[in-house]
């Protein structure tokens, strides 16, 4: 259950990057079929965001985030205590995804 809850929050935070309706219209009838907003239809048909970047599915966004790593680097010939950590420079998409999660209120 915790994994589903975490995924739900991540999808909410990343909704503008995903094939998800950011602002779905509220139906008057609760049993009426769900309708997509014009922005969601445009996002799905063009497969691009308004800034020109690609829209992602859950899997493709996670695959893009997978390459962001933190590496422990031991200098050659130095004692183990001299090792340091280096974080890979995030791509534009990775930086945007991390900023969206940081701004999202749980």
C-alpha cells in the first residue's frame, strides 16, 4: 500500500510532465464518463509540452531519472578516508522533475 501511495503522490507532482490531465474538468454528474481538458488532449495529440519538451509515461520518466547517480570516488593511491562523493549533473528534465517534487506539498 505504501508503494501505491508514494506513486500516487509522485504522479500528482509530475502530472505536467506525464500523460496526465493537470486540471481535469469537474463533471456535474458523478457517474458521467470522465472528460479530458483541452490542454490534456493537446498534450496527448502532440506528445509535447508547451515548452517543446517531450511528454513522458511513468516508465519513461523513471528511466530518465535513473541515470542521476551519486558516486563515491576514491583517489588512486590515497587512503580510504580521502574518498569523496560526486553527484552527476542532472539533465534539464531531471532538474525539472526534482524541482516539481520539491515544490509539491504532501
